C-alpha cells in the first residue's frame, strides 16, 4: 500500500502532464524505514524521450548523496507513460533497482484523465498495490 | 592502498550486506578485479564484454567514470568509488 498526500500526488501528475509527450520521472524521498513519501524531487529525463526515461547520472549522484546526508531513502520512484497504460513495462521491470521503493506509474495517454497507479517491483515480480490518499 | 567503494542496496548480497568495502588497484578495472576476487560475482554485475555495464553508474569521487576513461580511469589511495544502478525504464526498449 502506498500512502501519499493529495499534494504530492498532484505534484507527480502535474509533472507528468507538463512533460508530455516525453516521459517524466522523479523521486519522493522520505526518512529511512518510515515508508512515508515526504520530499518531492522531480528529475531530468536525460533521454528526453516519449518512450524511455533515465535519470541524469550526475544529478542522480547528487540526489542520492543528499538523501544519504539527510537519512532519507527513495520511497517513491515515479515516471509516466505517454501513450500506454500506467503499468510497468518489461523495460521498467528489468531496470528496477530499488526493491524497497514504491514504483508509481502515471499515464498521460488521455489528456484530461491521467492514470495514477503504484507497484512494488522485487526480483523481477510486479505487484500492484492500493494508493491511499488520507483526507487532509 | 585503500580505495573506498560504496555499494548500492541491490549489490550488497555480494558483499555480505556491507554498504562500503575497500579495494586496491591503480585503475578502476584493477580495482573491480580486486573486489571480484573477494566478493565473487560482483565483477560480472559491473562489467561485461564491452566494458562497464551500460545501466550501472560508477563514479570516481564526483565524476562519472564514463567521462574520465571508464575502466582505465586511474584510481589512487583516498579515492571514493560509488556505484549506483541507473534509474531508468519506460514504455519501450532503450
């Protein structure tokens, strides 16, 4: 189960819509072990592609070091699909390298109806999970 | 000679859970071979027939080694090498 605030969910959706038709990507960091997404970190898609994303390697180093300094970890890793469903592709599964993270997929294939879903990807296995947005 | 190598979560099964290990060598390639000698299988996760694996980022201090010679980048005592699997994916194949 992913528990995420209205505000953070909205930020992910806004990023995905703004970058459409390129895939958008980013991280939400939270305190190590808390499973709480707290700090929104949109990342550059170094591929700038409508079908592939990759974090810029030096930006990734900077962000990972910063999380380490703050005792944080990547709680959510998100990206968008711009013409297909919000479900992890074979490519997404083969590159998933943070077994503790919630992988959020957004689809912007229909402009005014973005889809927002969350998954765990561990050892090549995908499990969808509920997204809970507590009332403010 | 001691070069600190920081290991990402998914590769810690090769190092008995250690987040940081030490190695020696005068180039990144030698350092990786040194580590592979002690942490069996780690080398193959970092290097393939054509050199450093494409979706593994290796940094020497603050630089991405792709831009400073890859496996032939010189390393020296006091350096820190950081390994981070690339965060990537998408609807299609890269």
